[in-house]
C-alpha cells in the first residue's frame, strides 16, 4: 500500500480520540443548551403570582363527583351488623364481626334504601361470600382497603346500583377462636 493511499484511509476512518472529542463536543453543547434554556426560560416575563392559579378557579374546576367523603354532600347509611367465622387450613378458625356503613351521595340515599329493602338477603350473601374468599393477610391490613374495595363492588353488584362510593367499618373485630 502506498503512503498516499494509507493517509487517505486514515482520514476516512476517524480515530478513537476523534470520536471521543466529537462525543464530548456534542455532550457539552447539549449541557450548554439545557443550562441556557433553564436560565432564560421559554416564554415572556411572568411573576410568581401570575403562575399560581386563582384558588377560587381551582375549586370551581374540582370534580366533586369523584370525592368519597364530603360532610355536606355525602352521608353514611347503615347496612347492618355482620358476623362470620373463617376457617383457614393449618391456621385455625377466626371470628370476623363488624358494623358496615355505606357512603352515598345524599340525593341517592333513598335509591340505596329501596335497593337494600328489595335485595338485602342477596347483599348479605355477597358480603359473606367475599369474606370467605378473602385471604388472611387482608384482614390484618390496618386500613382494610382491599376488603373495602371488594365489598363495595359486591354490594353495588348485588343491589344492582352504583351509588355506594365507599364503605366504613364500625367496631371491626378479627380474632382467632
């Protein structure tokens, strides 16, 4: 290979040092661009007060229908007292007792009471079936969130309604017998 051909092939293939310099140059350019854009901002001048929305407007835009507990709009409806025993193989029997309240919108209270009157036995069966399928660890959970969620779904399904927003346990007891 002649010296001229050798020089041309070296010029066509960048060395490792050239590649690192090019990569470093790209990274520095990117870092400088990010730094400048963060210092200068993207728009016109605005004060901190203009950036914070009006609290009244925020409250107007808040979707109240998604709230679960509102002392003015929602109320608790007594669903009754429940007691059952649960046998867990290798761990023994446990007694579960509680008083259950449904959280509903005030305007749906009569709908819930009517559905409860018509389908109370079905609702109670759904509650006991859900408790029977529940694993031991969920009874030990401090908030009982999983059980509440499953019971709420079972109650709404059994009453053929969707008005129950949440459930509240009163006097919940879970003891080994």
